[in-house]
């Protein structure tokens, strides 16, 4: 694994600064602070963040990122895929407009429940599963026609959370995968094993480290996902219980050419007076760069 290759593919995400699409998630920082601190951490690229964080107009969105010296990697889009009465294509197309205007080429889809937040979800039957998988393949093909790679992001509190659900998508659709090391672990999937099993399906990676005891409490229903995040379930890379080194090594050995997006979801109660989330982002970036150097 090459240090240069890994360093050139490290990106940020606004959720590491507590910027989230969930209503009432916490204090939301202004884009100017978040984007400037990304640059301070040595990042050269970022995902878009939730709707409303950057300007809606695709050209304005691209300009704001360029003004901060950041390239666009892609966008995370929670979209309802299982409801036959809902067509997800128009909202996906709006995101694709922004991606293309900013020169990004990855669409990260999450199978939203249709409810606010990530603390509960309905159960799919065979009919709604068929709808979800059909929409997923349809959106993947549509995005490819516009020059963008779509991938499915297993995510706690969405319709694709558990190991069985992840494998059903892999077995019954042609969709590529966004490997989110934290959400997989919390949802009950071993992220190292999945990386080894499905390395050829992974086109995008969200790197998170997790405290396994907090993950267990979420899985058991003892605490909600949101409360666990607020309590510090996510750790800087190398400080939790996910074997990040094994995952990166497996990806690089499998000729993975995608981004490594630093994501350490956090909830802020107020504007940080000190470095705030930036300190943890710096630690995660330093860990990944050192990991690349050790494996070079």
C-alpha cells in the first residue's frame, strides 16, 4: 500500500462536525467553519453534507467548495426505496445535478424508512423488498448513465441495517456498496469479514471507529442510536474496536481506487469554543496516514 495513494484519497464529511440531516440532531455549525477546518486538518475533498448545508444551486454549491480549496467527492442521499407510491428518481436527479456541477462522481444512497431520524424502522415484506431492490438497480443504472457511480450505504435505522439485509442486497441486486465500517459493526455485521467477502463490490468507504460496548447497547435496544452517538460511541480512527488497519489493507490489496471518507458522527450541544470536533478529525487523518506509511 502506498502512502501517497492513501493520502491523496482521504476526504471529509460534515457529520464529523455534527452537521446532520436529522431534525433536532444538535447544534449545526456554519459551512464556513466546517469547510475551513477541513482544510486545516489537511483534507482536500469532502462529501456535500445534508440538504441545506451548501447552496441548493449546483453551480453555487461547486463555487463554495472551490472557494475553500476543496474538491467534491460525492453526496449521501437518504431516499425511500421501498414504497411503490414514491418515486425516488426526482430527488436523486437533483443530487446528481450538484455532483456533476462540482465534478464529483459518487452517489451514496441510504434506504430511508420515511421516518425522521435513525431510532426506529418498519419491517419489509417480500413485496416491499422487491420494490426496494428494483429501485436500487434502477437508480444505479440511471446514475451510471449520467456518469456517476451509485452505491448502497447500509446504515443503522434504515431499511438496510443488519447482516442479513446487507447480504440480501449483495445477492439480489447489482448495486455497489459503500463500506461504512461503523454502521456495519453497530448493525451486526463484521466489517472486516464483509470487506474480504465483497471487496469487488466496494466503490466508496466511510471510515469510522466505534466503541463496541456502545454498539452492543444500541443493538440490544438499551439505548437509541442518537443517544449513543451523543455519548461518544464513535472514536477517532485507531481508538475504537474496528480493525481499520485490516480493512484498509484488504481494500488496497483488492485494487480499491475509491475514497476514504473520515466520518466520526458527533452531536454538538453548542458552538465549540476550542477546536471541538477538529481535534478528533486530525487524529483520524494522522492515523490513516501513518497506517499507509507503515504498509508502504
